[in-house]
């Protein structure tokens, strides 16, 4: 058996847990608050609301914590790259402190709750290291900024890091953590049903009427509630133009078994190519998780080659015995790099949102849960201002213009290409291509059994042309990050509808 035949194309978090655990909705259900989406943000919010005496209905399209939360690297830290120096400069010290406090409190909440949940939480230091000495100044600035905000930051020399290669030193945050994200979220989810609260898995929200009460239609029935929290990663009911205010960051991970002890600590570098490193013990057996190769969804070339580059890095730096798992997922980043947590839209409806965690949704999702609890139960939360979806700042405005010009360029170029492309190529298993037909651009792919799937190649969100992802065998939209299976089912992103099937084709 070759090395790659042993590699599992899934995340170890999903491979080591089960589900579904909760029944789908049948008919009608009424609760004080409906939470749509059962990732870490949705379940953290539902837990807080239930603890405050509210009844909650959680509606989940698939399984609890099986989407992005089931594919993360699960560092639990208030250290979010070189964040705080930048935040003080762009949003001011008061709001930067709100961000720091919210995330540091979320870390401590996860540590405390993990004790009762078998979530494999372990204290670790978090490091952002400089690739070489030329980045040391940035590192020192970050240490000073984080300290000013009360965070446990200090400068660490290269010799203090447990890495097999040289660095230019690092910002160290002490007493941070890592855990098994799915065990944590499933553990919390088990505490929700009862006393008027319920979780419905395999139940997809399809429509939202913000009346009094709010009414959520699903493919299984209807839920009514006074308030609704949209925690579907990208907000499926986009009443705030979120598609134009965030960009996608797709990222890849390999989990490798190494000879000897894995490195202690959780790592992230300042430069390119970006690499994230931590270890986790699955049933006592350590794997080193190496992440990186970030790019915008649907853009920037072959996914298979990205995995190859991560694996080469792993083999150069560690004595790799086996590549046990590899997987990918994506997160959304607001242009000012602060999540959107608060009212969903500009109108004063009882609709709330938690999105845009920018690769830091473990503490971000839990912090969102606390803030939404405060907004819904008390009408305020001391850390809510910096996360307000209604904020406008110069940085967002500038990036919004540039990004949407790029989206426009993809739209035009891809349509032009698809109309020019002539015939269907000869496809091998795992390949896909967009071809011109009288019905417009059609995405044609061949699966491992040799069968051909044909779907419309026009993204239902805003009509960009999707592109084939050769690593995960999906159709990915370069404009705002929607993703679809080869059969056209929505996997992620602003799109709510599937890609329509096109006529069956010959093998
Ligand atoms: C490669 C990678 C590594 C990362 N590593 C870290 C890390 O080390 N530390 C960290 O803090 N963060 C990390 N992150 C970020 C973090 O994983 C995410 O921010 C977080 O998991 C997002 O949680 P969520 O609850 O918003 O989304 P999700 O977990 O995706 O949950 C949303 C849920 O909504 C459901 N849903 C969607 N549409 C509907 C619908 N119509 N009806 C009903 N349900 C619906 C989905 O099925 C899903 O279960 C990483 C991200 C990536 C991409
Ligand atoms: S995600 Fe917006 S057009 Fe596809």
C-alpha cells in the first residue's frame, strides 16, 4: 500500500467522533430564540441562552460541529497572529481592549467547561514567530501592544521555541490551550435539549420571516421564535450585504505521525508561506497538525499541489513516518479583521448574526455566544461595540472597493472564458471542467466510479462561473466562496440554492 493510500481525506476530529445525535424537526416548534447553525458559534450561543433561562431551538442543516468547526486546527487562544498592534492603530485602544478581553475570557471559559466535557483541553503556549531576524521589530511591537491590553505576552528567543528550524524569535502568549473541537461542541450540545429547548439535525433553514414572532421555514417544518441568531458561518439570510464585506480564506491541513516527541506549543509565522503547527494526541497517539497554503476560495490553482507542498514542508522539518490525515476548510474575514457579532441588518429586528472569525473562531465563536447572550437578554454587552456589524471604518471601505473590483474582474473574465471554451475535455476520474452549451456554462466532472455529473456552472448567488477544485472534488466560486458538490449540492457560502443538474451524460 502506498503512503497516499493510507492517508485519510477527512479531519481526525470527525473520524474520532460520531453522529448524528439529534432528530430532525417534524412539523412546528416554538422557542424564545431560534439559533440557525450548530457550529461552535451557534452551540456556544444556545448554551449561554439556555443558562439564562431562555428556551432555544437549534436548527442544523447537517450534523453538530461537522462543518468548519469539525475541520479547524483548534488552537484556543487570544493570540490571533500579529493582531493587537494593528487593532490599536485601526480601531483605537478601547475597542482593541474589548477584542482582547472577549477572546481571553472565551479561552478561560473553554478551559473551565472542558473539564466536564472530555474535550481533551490542554494548556499550551501560543507563539507567532518571525521567519527571520528582519521581522523582529514587528514582534517586539506586538508584544508591547498585547501587554498594554492586559494580555499575557512576552518576547521569546528562538531557543525557547520547540521547533526543528531557526526563527527570528516570537511573541509568546502563556497559558493558552488546544482541544478536540468536536468533542467540546458535542459535549455542550448534549446539555441543550430539555425544558423547552431542542436541537434539530439534518434540518435546513430555507426562509426567514422577521415578523412577530419570527418564522423560520425549513425543509422539515417551521420554527417560530421571538429572536433569531444566524450562526451559519456565512449568514445564509444576508440582510447586511455580508457577501461584499468579507473575503474567503481557504486553508489546508495535514496531520503527520512523526518519530520521537512532537513539538510542544502552538505556532504560526509572520511571513509567507504561512504555516501553522500544533500537535494533538488521538487516543494517546500524537499527530503533528501542519496547516497553511491559504488562498481565496476558487482561486489560485491546484488543491492537490497545495497538499503536496504542505507534505514536503512536513518531511523537510520532521521525521515523518506517515501522513495520517489531510483536509481543508475555509473561513470568512471581514476587511478590518474583526468578526461581525450583533444585529444582522440595519433595521431593528430581533435578528442577530455571528460570522467572519477570520481563522480564529474557537475563542471567536465562544466570545460571540457571550455577546449575543448579553444583547438578547440584557440589551447590551460591554465588549459588543468593536464587533458591531453596523460599524464603518476607513480600512473596511478601502478594501471593500478593491475586493469588489476583483470580484467584478472574475465575473467578466470567467464568463468570457466559459463562452469561448468549445468542447468537453476527456475527463479522468476526479477531474472537472466547465464547457460551453446552449444552456450556458455547464460544470462537468467524472467521479471515481467513472460516472459523469453535469451541473449548471453558474453560481446561484450572483452568477459568477464556478471552478473545479481538484483536491476536494467540488465546484468552488471565486467571487464570494460558495462551494458545491459535483452533484451541485451547496456545501458552503452565500449561495442558498444548489447548482441545477444538467442532462445526464455518457460515461
Ligand atoms: C484550516 C482552518 C484552521 C483553523 N484553525 C483555527 C484555530 O486553530 N483556532 C481558531 O480559533 N480558529 C480556527 N479556525 C477558524 C474556526 O475553525 C472557524 O472560525 C469556526 O469553526 C467557525 O465556526 P462557525 O460556528 O461560525 O461555523 P461552522 O462550524 O461552519 O457552523 C455553521 C453551521 O451552520 C450550518 N448551516 C449552514 N447553513 C445552514 C442552513 N441553511 N440551515 C441550517 N444550518 C445551516 C452548517 O451546517 C454548520 O454546521 C480555522 C479555520 C480554518 C479554515
Ligand atoms: S458566491 Fe457570490 S457569486 Fe458565487
